[in-house]
C-alpha cells in the first residue's frame, strides 16, 4: 500500500473528521522519510509533525485510525528504559500482562518492575503495507 492508497482509504472512511487531516500529515511525513529513518515514531515526533503542542484527543484519534486494523499503516510498540538507562523493546503480550498484573518483568534480569509505567514509552512503526509503496 502506498501513501496515496492510504490517503484514499482515509478519505473514504474518515472524511469529515478532524483527525483525518492529522492522519494525512503523518502519512505525508512518513512517506518522505527514507525507510531506515521511519522505524520509530514517538509521540514527540508525531506532535512535531502535526504542529501540535501536546497530545490531544484529535491526535490520539489520528494515531488510532492509522494503527487500526482497517488502515494498518502503523504498528504500536513500546520501549522500556530501565534504571541503568538501557532500552528494551517490550512485546505487546508482555505489556498486556504488565497492565493486567501491575508488574512488568525485566526482559534481561527477570526481576519484577512494579513502577514500570513511567519507564515504558510507546512508539509507532510503519507497517509493511505502508512501506510497500516506498
């Protein structure tokens, strides 16, 4: 799926919503990036792309639309930064388990991290469908 295909599908499904314009800005930005520069899109990057000062309901809606199974332009991921400032990508199943139990298991040490919420950062990656058009 190319950026043009994504834009067309967004227009068909989400025309008239405030979030769709933000979706277009994100899609256009990602489409212009070399593939190796678009692997990790943080909320900070996305707010910058869209000219927002902070994450608001419209921006969250846009991200949800792009990450939805219908559009599937972005995949959601999470990064855990431990007390030693080491980064560890967290699998969705690990994050779901942590959210259910309130405890994240450190991916290297196996120790329980009970105050993990402030140490886990979401990011987004263009999917294969999106990247196929580059």
